[in-house]
């Protein structure tokens, strides 16, 4: 995680994405303080600004911004694969990808949080959990002790991971879903809203229900 910025000299920052997730991220960055949000990039923008942040154009603007001295960025896109791919591209371009932790989130001092991670209000990340780059721990989600979350995962609002759960790359755990202790969920699998995952799930599947049952495999 990047060091905390100095509120007296705000760090210029660009946000990638301009949708609903970006709105939440913008408000967290404002709550943290210490950053000057220059704007956001959004190829599909329908307005000139997002809650007061100007839309700068599409991602082709990023090399120009880097050349102008902007070094800090955050990818605020909900789609896991796209968020991860763009984050990795920005790292290659030399940007520093900050993590945004809402002041009302609780993150254990023994947890490890990667780059480009969003932790929303009320989320709890408990002891010795490891959160991979570009993860989203959404509003009121619980990530219990010793969980291992890969890159690009999303734990949706009010979802709860018990201790020692492993989520591989780009897993999505739907709103209000729960995952039993020690369970491993394979890469790119999506768990439906309200599901109860009581045993391991393979990669690339869609699982839903109580207990969660995998449905037809999803395209890789
Ligand atoms: C801040 C934020 O907003 S973060 C956003 C977080 N997002 C989420 O949590 C989304 C989670 N997504 C879901 O739960 C979705 O319903 C999915 C991914 C499980 C399924 O989506 P789709 O493939 O589009 O399924 P679809 O809506 O066509 O439903 C197919 C069937 O599954 C059922 N179904 C859909 N979702 C669920 C669910 N979560 N649990 C149980 N059954 C479900 C439907 O009732 C339907 O049943 P039927 O065939 O008997 O009529």
C-alpha cells in the first residue's frame, strides 16, 4: 500500500472509470483526504462530470497525464477481469495504484492489503487476512482471519467469508452470500446473491442457492 498522503500538499490522482462504483470510490478518497482528483476516464461517459469530478475522456488520456507528471491512479471499475487488466497495464506504465480504505472500515494491523484495493464503509478485514491487488471489499462485507484473496476479487455488500477461506483470481461473491470456514473457490467463479457456500467450488463456474450448487460452466 502507498504511504498516506500529506493533507497539506494533495497528491494529483486520476480515476479510471466513471460509473456507480467510481462514485463510491470518489467519496472515499474525499473522506481520506490528501489527494487532488484531477478527473476520471470513461469511454462510455454520458455526462461531463461524475459527482463533481470531470470526465477527461477515454483511457488514451493516461499516457498524456503520466507525461504531465501524474503518478497516482485508481481503477474504479466493477467488472473484475477488466479492473485487473487495466490495473496491471497502469502498473506497467509506471503509475502507483493506491488503495482506498474508508475511514469506517476496520482493517486488522496484521492483514495485508495489496495495490488498487477498495475497502468500503463498514467492511471488516480481520487478522492475518491477505487481500490481493485490485480487490473490492464492499460495504459491510466481512473477511475473517487468515482468508487469502487473489487479484481482482469482489466480495459484495454484506457478504461474509469465514476464517481460512481462499478466493482465487477474480472470484465474485454476491451480495449477502456466506462462505464456510476453509472453503476454496476457484478462479473466475461467481457466487450468486444470498448463497451459502459450504464446500469448495471449481474455477469458472456460477454457483447459487443454499447450499450453493454450481450451474453450467461459464466461458473462460
Ligand atoms: C454495490 C453493488 O451493487 S455490488 C453488486 C453485487 N452484485 C451481486 O451480488 C450480483 C449477484 N448476482 C446474482 O445473484 C445473479 O442473479 C446470478 C449471477 C447468480 C445469476 O444471474 P443470471 O445468470 O443473469 O441468472 P438469471 O437472472 O437469468 O436467473 C436464472 C435462474 O437462476 C435463479 N437465480 C438467479 N440468481 C439467483 C440467486 N442469487 N440465488 C438463487 N437463484 C437465483 C433465477 O430465479 C432463475 O431461476 P429460474 O430459471 O427457475 O427462473
